C-alpha cells in the first residue's frame, strides 16, 4: 500500500503521485482516500476533473463505490492553473487525468515545482491496450506511481485491461459496467481470439 509522506508547505517541497490502472480498479477511491486524509490534516485541497466526465455528477468526483467530494470541472489543463491559489493550496487532486491534453504534464510539474503535492488518477491504457493520452508523460514525471488492479470478471485474477463490450472505435466512450469489463492478460487475449474467429466464420 502507498504510504504518504508528510506534506508541509513550509519546506516548499512538492511532488507528483500517479494512481493508474484499468476501469473498476479503484483509482478514484484511492485518490479520494488520499485527498480525504489530507483534509483531516487540515491541508488546503483543490480537486479537479475534466469537464468531459459527467457520468455521475457535474461538480463532484464520484467513485464507483459512491463516495464523493466536490470538484471543479475544467475544460483544459491550463484552466487548472487559473483556479489554483499557489500561495495557499497544499494538495491538488485530479481525477480522470487521461482525458486531459498533453499540457497537463507541464501543469502538474509547475504545481509540484511550486511546492504543491499533486495527486492524479487515470486510466493508463485505452480499450485497445494503447497508452492513454498524457499518461506516459505523467508516469515518467511522477515521484510516486501506484498501479491498482481490478478483478478479472472471467477468471478472478488481477485485471489490467478495460475490455470494451460494445462495438465502437472511438477512444473515449464514457461508460459503466454495460460498456466495459476488466480482464487479465490471458482472458483479454482469449476474447480477442474469439472475436477474430467469429469474424472469419
Ligand atoms: Zn482472467
């Protein structure tokens, strides 16, 4: 389990934490857990999410287990810098960070450079197993990376892939359990094989 360092603005030392994994892996729960603990420590926290993600609520970050916290939806990465008060904020959390433009890497570095603890959560791969948007840059820039896993719905092993159940080729398709299932490497490959075979029949 990830153990937080003591965050103190007096030392003016910031850093970046990335929480990544497939859908249903508990990324948002882990982000909210860390954010909540920072608020228990009376730290000033700001939470953001991309405006594209309005699956549950326009202004809250809501995880699959229905815990939620108030967050600010933003249209692009640079908007975050407009909202954050660099003088007073100690912790910045960003959910669904994979949906942001590449500029989010710079934004996270700027925040961390100015002494802020930055915690971001996002999908590391899309449904085709390709790295998702700005995630490679964020993973490379982070001091701490936590990869969390879902449970494979076919065999019960640890799952790292978000297998799309509906046929749609767009990279971004917001959805829930009706559109995606978490699968392990073995079961993912089996599904792809089955699909190829049924196409050829
Ligand atoms: Zn499996």
